[in-house]
C-alpha cells in the first residue's frame, strides 16, 4: 500500500482546490501518527468528509462533529476534526482572496530550488518556505498547519521533490528536473 502510494501518487503535482484541501487535511490528521495509518483510513476519511468538498465540510455543525467522533474508520481526534472544518471555511474564504484560492496560494510558496538529497538523512523536514506557508495560512484562518506539516504537504503535492537523487522517482513530477 505504501509503495504503491509513493510510486504512483506522492510527489506528483496536485493543483486543484479540493485535492490540496484533502491532502492538507490528511497531513494534519497524520501529525503524530504514521502515514500508513492515514493511508489505510483514507477511503473512510473521504466518505466521512464528503469527498473533501470544502463547501460541504465548511457547513458541518456539532451533529457532524459527533458523527465523526463516533466513526471508527477515521482518526477520532476532536481538535483535528474541528481543524478540518475550520480549514474548509478558510478555504472558502480564499476563493475571493487576492492571493488566490487554496491551491494557488499554497503553490505560490514553491521555492526557487528543490532539495537534492543523496541520503534519507539529508531530506529536510521544514524549509523557509514551509515556515512562511504555515504563517500565511494561519493568518488566513487555518489551523494544524505547522511548518513540518506544511513541508510534508509540499512534498506530497509536488511543490518540492525530496526523492533521493538516485531514486527512479526523482524528477517524475515534471515540476523539477532530475
């Protein structure tokens, strides 16, 4: 499951609002847990959060929170559930923002260069851009968007390429040359 995800999805560009919102939400749920846990639960997350449609999730109320807290198919963390709802509302707010919608805003933090790690120890967990993205999203009403979580998002959606230099996946996003 993990290998399939990393070989076919992780690091490939995601540039649509719903796709970025889903990945931002899942990265927040992953905080403190293994990615394998989140990936196993992803179908249940998609069902529970209405396919991560921001306009639907933004309308969730207390009854939805209780429904989600009773759903054993997802990670039942109240703070993360509430953050996802708040982040959906903030996503809707970005639609009229001069900085662009969620996808455009997140992609605006693409660095001039991507890391070129030779070993796993050289793969960064934060960057000046992930710190700036974290601060920017917080100013726009988002929560659970710390710099490490935002760096993981940047990796997942292809903003940076942290595949090792000798990896068969290096450069496959089309965003960065190998």
